[in-house]
C-alpha cells in the first residue's frame, strides 16, 4: 500500500467514530465543565454565560456552584457515605466471588465454560428486573421478613423491616455487580500453575499455607481488576437507592439525578457530576498502576 | 488446582443460589393468582393477558425495539471502523475515546448528554435516545471487532495484495467477511445493552418516547404488581434467547 493510500485508510477508518464520540462524549464533558461555572436559568437549565452589550463582550460566570459543595458538610458526608457503600459492596463481592472463582477454576475444563455462563446469565436480565426481584424479597409481607421477625419475636426483639434500609441497598448492589468481580478473578485463578501448589505441598505446606502463600498473592491482580469494575459503577448508581433505600439509603447518584430532573439546578448538578468523574478517573489511573506492578500475573 | 475443598464448593453453590433465587421468585409470582407477591394462591395467566391489553406497555416495547435496532446498526458501523482502526494504528487517544463511555458510570453519560442535547436544541425523544445509546455501544462493538482482528491471519491480506487486489478490494473481500462473526456479536451485544438500558434513557427520553425499562420503573415506583413480574419474565426469556444465539457466534465476546 502506498503511503498516500495508508493515510487515506487511516482517515476513513478513524474519522467517523472519532467525530461521533468527540461530539457526543467529549463535547458533553466539556459542556458540563462550563456549566459548572454558569448560573442556573430562571426556569431551570442554564442562564446565558456571556452578554454582548454595545459591542463589548461580558462573561457571566461564577465559582458559587463549587463553593456550595463546601458550604455545609452535607455533600461531603454524602460523598463519604457513597464511597463507603461502594467499598462495602466491593468487599462483599470479593468475599462471595472468591470461592466461586476458585471452584470454577478447579473444575474440569469442559465444565468451566458453562459455569462461567451461569455467572453471567443473571447479569443479562434487565437491570430493573434484578432490582425488582429484591423489592419482592425484602417486602414486609415477604417470607424473608416474616421469617426474620419470627426469630426476633422469639428473642424478644423489635420486628425488623429490611425494605428501605442500607442492608437492602448493599445486598442489591452486590447482586447487580457480582459478575464483574467473578470474571477477572476467575481469569486470573485459571492461569495459576498447579505445579506451584504441588511443590508447596511437597515442601510440607498445609492447606491454609498453600492458599495464603501461593494462591492469594498471585490472585491479587485479578482481585484489583474486579474491585475497580465493581467500585466505579457502584459509586454512580441511583436506581437501587431510589427503589430500595428510602431516605436513609441515598447516594451521590440520587442527588445528581435530583439536581438535573427535580430541582433542575444544572450548574450544581454538573459540579457533583464532575466530582464523580474526577474520582472515576483517579481510580482508573490507580488501577492502571496496580495492573503494571512488577511480577503481577495478569 | 486439583484439590477441592468441600467448604469452598459449598460456598460456591450458595453463591449460585444467591444469583438465581431472586429471578426465579420473580418468574414464579408472575403466574400467581394474587395481587401480592407474598404467598402462592393458584396458577393464572391473567397478568400476561393484562399486559397484552396495556397499550402504554406495548407502545414502550415497540419504542424499545426501534431504538435498539437503530442503535445496533449505527454502533455496528461506527464500532467496526473503530475496532479496525484500533487494531491497525493503536492510537492511544482513540482507545481512550472509544472505551471512555464504557468505563464511565452511566449516570455521567446520561446527564452530560441531557445538558448537550438541550444546549444544541435537539429535542428529547426517540432520536436523542438513539444518539445516546450509540455513544456507549460503539465501545462494545469495537472490542468485539478488535478481538476478532487480533486472531486474524495477516498473510491472507498479503496474498491478496500480491494477487493485485486494491486495499478496498482486500478489505471488502477478505477483512470484512472474516470480521463478520465479531461484527454480528458486537451488534447483538449493542442491541441487548440498548434494550436493557435504563439510566442513560432516563435522562435522554422525552414525552411520548417511553421505553420498556422506563415503563417498568414508573410502575415499580408506584407499586409492586404481578404485571411487572410478567413483563420481567418475558424480558428474561428474550435475553435468554439472545444470549443463546450470541454464544453460538462468539463465546468470547460474552466474557469481555
């Protein structure tokens, strides 16, 4: 291929998708950055950010929206709570995913494909259906709540209501994000050389020692990858706290949604969204670093 | 790893149960002859019948199908170009641009597009939803195509060139047919993601452009009714069919 044709091919292949994403992904990001410095419009939306008066241009921008973030501890608390929820979700996901991934990696090769598909299958059912399932399970008339309350009654405790609680929110967050932890962990565990465990056993290592000295350290890159894949989407979620959390369970995503849809304060909504973007980018960079740790098995 | 620990296996079985019991509960109660999703009363199909008479739900289902088809076609074309470009030229900025929407939390894509559509005077409706869905679907098609490219034998292209094929001819007659399974898998993934999407649609939909997930959301917000179980069960069946077909085409795409 001549150099001219090579350039032409590069242009034709790259331009359409790049132009689309510049227009509908990068530009919206920049618009949001600008919006975070603009005044809200009188009826929601945004006020004009510049005026042309008698031939002179004046900009009408402000730092007020950003200042509002720090005016009270309300939003910082909310952010902290969302980070805590995401951290808890990630930890529980890791706890549940580990035995599952270990079992799949240890099963015969011909079964692995199917076992992994069984992990992914629920993930492909509609997001709202999966939340709705937990609304049924946690409902006050449900078997779970009634069963629990028979136990609490025997113990002489107050009856519990799981619906609209943090427990309900975190259970559902774990449920929705679990496959994101299982897949990278399994991909990692599957590659471990069984000879390492044989060698450890020959040298007299107990079952626990074999796990903590061989399998566990080698699995850390998979665990980190899974943690990022669970943590990032969890942090931005709003539908789960919205439907299962009540007033106590709200997260940063709920406030962003509220600013854009209900109170229609787009500048402040943009500020909150940019904070979330910042945290996401930071996590992606950290994950990139961890992925490149020397000796890491990926 | 040959030694299996019975406790670990038992824990794994419990996690599988955790994954499936909620969905099975939804499906079972869709056939239950009671308004409450609490105890089994008797078998009925009346919730499915009611669903068929629900015009808003049928309209939403039609909208969802139109949107997902359009989004899959547009994302299929743009994603294929992007996938080939990513494999051939390995530009870092293009990778970031294509995979960015995949990595970002949905809500950020939703609100930033809402802002942009309003400022660009694009009215919110089916069109804005399709534009938004294509944004996050391109990356998935590109990944499917790229992984297919990576497994391709470059000598075929060299042979075509030696035999006098122009770059366009070798692309159309060799690269494209070989990429087809990847493209089809990517487009089906785009279709599934689009038809399932709630968050991005929530922010970019307007009056009269409700989709199935939006309709389910507004029903669930008001009350838990067996009609929602019925539509959920139907959606699960649809996804099951799509996944079965998809796994025929390209099992590795499902995992990415």
